[in-house]
């Protein structure tokens, strides 16, 4: 009986050690959804709010946070951008190694000038990106982002329904985390810090 108990104890100890080791070696510590190992997000090739053509490879060596939105958005977009501003404040000097990209889903109204006023208003280092409708559509497809124009009968103005989460890429440009809309700045900062 004593031999059987020792054997069970030994197996339990070994299993516990393996489980703890697996948890420490995995990326399950992210608060957001772990995207490690997924393949998407390669063709980013859009113009920034200063008129410079940008590619995802331009940001190698930095953790990239990408958000798809539009400047005429009444609530979700300014709220998310404010949360990202707070996230950078929480990271302090580490935020120098993070690049926030705001990709418009409304290239008709979000001109270079409009983006130049809106995006850096939250943080001078944030970059706004735009392209032709076809270029924006290609990137929306690649990143699995939903966006659709919503017009009200009798009104010339419109809003945009769109996905509202954040995509986080590590310093090599690989997708690592998806932060859902409304994630607290403290939690976003936690996940970014793991990649810095």
C-alpha cells in the first residue's frame, strides 16, 4: 500500500510540475485573446497622416497596436483612442517601444488633413493611416475587420458600423493579442508589457 501511495504521489508531483512548466512557457498569461501562431495582417500598405507610405515592416522592433475606426465616430473610436492614450501613460517610458496605428474605415471623409488633426490629438506618436477605398477594403479583409456604411433615410450624413477591437503585434510583426472593445487600459498595458 505504501509503495502504491508513493507511486501516486510521484506521478501527481510530476504532472503538477509539467503543468506549471507549460503555463510558464505559454502565452496564456495574456488578458486579451491570444493570437500567437495565426497568420494574417501582412499587406498593410497605407498612407499616414503626414503623406508617407507605410508598411507593417516599418514598425519592426516596436509592439504595434492597430485599431480600425473613423474620425466622425460619435463614441467607440474616441473612447478607444482615449483608452490607448491612458495605456501609454501607464506604460511610461516603455511606451516609446509601442506604435499605435489608427486605420480609417471611412477614407471618403478621413482625408490626410482630417487624420492629422484627429489622431495626434490623443498622442503625438500615434499614426493615422488611410488609402483608396480599394486599399482600405483589402486591409479590412486581411485583418478580418467588418465595416459598412449606414445611411439614414432623408439624411445625407452617414455613420459606419465596424469591428472595434485592437490587434497587437509583437516586435517582429507577428500577431499576438486581440483586445476586445472596452478592455481597460490597465489590462491592455499588462498585455503590451509582456511583449516589450
